[in-house]
């Protein structure tokens, strides 16, 4: 097994120059109403082009899961 550190710069860097995290198979995000309409990936994410942009209906139930990457979005109260 290879225990070398992952070079996170291969995933790009954010606007502050910090390396981006690799995509996760599942993750959770809390968003505010000012971020509606909700799309995945979020525009500010480094990997915004990781899969096709999809708009998620979150207002009625308070949560939505992306069918592409599995990210669970929760709406902050």
C-alpha cells in the first residue's frame, strides 16, 4: 500500500491559492437562502465543472441530494 501524501494541487487551487480537496463520494453542505436557486456543483467550488450543473429543489423540504455526486444539501433556517 502506498502511503505517500496526496498532491492536492492536482485538483486546482481556490481563489486564495489553497489546494482544493478531492471530490468526495458523499458530503454534506449547509446553504443559506441567499444561495437559492441551488445548483450543484456550487459556483464557488474549485471543481465546479466536475459534473453537469443540476438545479436542486430544496425550498419545500429543506434538503436535497445531488443525483450525480451524492452531496446532501441542507437549507439553513
